[in-house]
C-alpha cells in the first residue's frame, strides 16, 4: 500500500514530534526468486546515516533511536521498515508538517478523534488520542497516528479500514497506560502531591518541575510496545495492499490498458503506483445505449437548447430532479423525447440509469427512473416524486405557447447541490463550447461519483450516524446529501 504511517507525540519539551514511522519498500524484479534481506534501494539505508544527527535526546519524543525494525514479505518482494524518522527526506518533511498540524491546529472537535487534511504533496488522515500519564501535565500525554498518501480518493476509500485498525491499536495502548496509571495513583496520588508543592512554593523560588517526559515504554509499562506498533503498521500496509488497489477511474480506462503486475504506471517521489495483480473485472451494464447511438448531436448541445427553451427556472427544476434521483418522465414525439431523455440521462453515472423508452403504462414502470412516453399515453398528475417534461408536437401548439413545459410540484431547497451550481455556471460560460462542456462535466461526474463511493462504503461501518466531517473533507455539504444518496444506489448494497 502506497502510504507512510507514523506515530506522533506532543512532547512537553519539543512540541509535536514524529517518533515512529513505518514505510513500504518494493522490488519489481519478479524474474529473480532470490530472497533478499531488504527489497528497497540500498541508498535508502546508506542515506539514513545522515539523519542520525537530527535525532532528539529527549526521552519523551524518542522511540528506536538508531535502531530499525524490518519485516519482509518475500512472496510480493516487499519490505516494511520502521524507524524513528522516515528514511526518505521528502517523506520525512511531509510527515513533520503533518505531525505539527495533527497535534495543533487540525484537531477533531473535542480534540480527540479523526480528521483529514491535505498537504502540498499529499493527503493525511489523522487520529489523535490521549494516554494517561501520572507525571505529565494534566495527567495525560497526547499522541496521534497519521497516514500519509499521495492519492486522496484512495486514502478516503480506505478510511473505514484504517480507522478500525488504528482504533484497535489505540484501545490496546490506552489499556496498558491506564493499568500503569492506576498502579502509580494507588501508590502516590499525583494531584495531592502537586497541590502540596504549589502551596509550599515561596515567591521568587523555582518549582521542582517533573523530570524529562517519559518514554512510551514507561507510560504503558510495556517493554515491547514499539514492536507491537511495528507489527500493527505492517499488517495494515500489507493487508491494505492485498485488498485495496489503486486504479484509474473507470471511465478513463482504455482498451489498451492491460491490468497485470508487469506494467508499472510510474514512480512518484518514493511512492509507486501499480496495476492490480490480477485482471480487474469491470461489470458495466451494456444494455443502456450511449447518447451517440440515439442522436448525432452532442448531449450538451441538446441540454443547452433545452435550457434556452425552458428558461433558467424550469431547467433548474429538472436539473435538480435528475441529479437527486427524482423520476424523470418525458412525454412527446419519439425523436424529441429520446434526445431529451438521453441527454438528461447522461448527467448521472451509468450505474444510476434505469431507462424505459416508449413505455405503454407508466404505473408499471416503477423500477425505472428515466421514462419516455408518447403523447397518446395517459400519465399521472404532476407530483413531487415525478418530474415531467412535456414536449408539445408542432401541429398541437397554440400560438405564443411554449413547446417545452416542466411539471413538478416539488420545491427546490434554499441551498442547491454544489454540482448543480457548477453545472449552471458552466452552461452560462460562453467560452466553453459544447465539446469542452462535455469534458468538463465528465470530470465533475467522476469526482462526485468517487465521493458517493466513499460515503456509501462508510455507511454501516465506523461512522454509523454522523458523516458530516467526512463529507466536509470531501468537499460536500448537507445540501449534497440527496445527490450522494441517489448516486450511491447503483453501488453494491453491502460494501466491503
């Protein structure tokens, strides 16, 4: 898994410090079956000597010192190396910046908890937590786990997996620390000692402050605490690499892309992006035709014409209905209904399209959300669950009447979804021709599809009720909830 995981401490002497980090190193020479002691570059270990001078002597923010822990996975030719500092200078710098933010400004509400923030060269998931310490200020020390990745969507998709396992580590550490704390408090309550010392201090005299901050080993009374953390980090990185794969977005995949282990997509600042070990089976519903099979026009051309005909307000109503999963019913002649129906249909992901053309009985089409009917077919009265677009044939139009009419009894919310606002601004931009507008919305659709996948995968796992913080970190708000719920309906009902 392309990530660096670190344990950070808020030292009472030096402030936020990275005290333990684990990183993955991989060898791509799969033709060679020889088992190596280290599958990374030898320069990594050679350059590590220059980092020794930066190590702090303070016990509170030190862990391994000059030692390192190494675990190898020979089947995948992967090494997991833990050290007090990252052996990659650029990654080490990013971790230091992330550590500072994790234990200072980027804190979860209530100080303890999970948050996401981005760095100039990557993205960070931070989990802040306290450990009881009878000799610390406030009788507790603050720590955080940070997970640094280059790929934002991959990190957020792994949010439930990472948080669940980091929570287990935290529970174990807090259990050790509390046991040690209770023993010390039973022997000598620190609150009484400190109150006595404060009452006996004379003006101008110096208090006998606590000694240097204690190590994590002393706080938890666990001699092999860093061995435990190393094995936890290795397990997360190894299992994460086995079950979660970084791939290109589905719509950007071309026929010439071959998903096999021999094709490496590239190297990026000590992180490697690889294809899946095994072919990826992409289940695409090919029964829904593309817009090009229905019309020679660009779908954005049809939508712009539709917006011009309907007017800004009515087009906003049908646009909101399409994006938030309200059923769309287009009534009119065959050619015009198909063009309008499939142009509107192209605004949502393919997995969310359930299209029925030339329906003969609307009440029997409950499983479909995009329906076209002829003018001779009886349709339900306007309601909030169905947004109807009536296209009046030319021979039925009365003079000065409109050819297209939207009939919907629903009410638009005060704050519209972010995607809808971006679309309207794009339609208003005269510098964007229809081809550019199509590409622009294609990217927007990929972005919001990924957000919907993250929210969908998180439901029912770690965050069972409130996903506000996760949505905010993804760039979404409460006004986007209906859109994300609608776009999630095409995803598996029980995500891993």
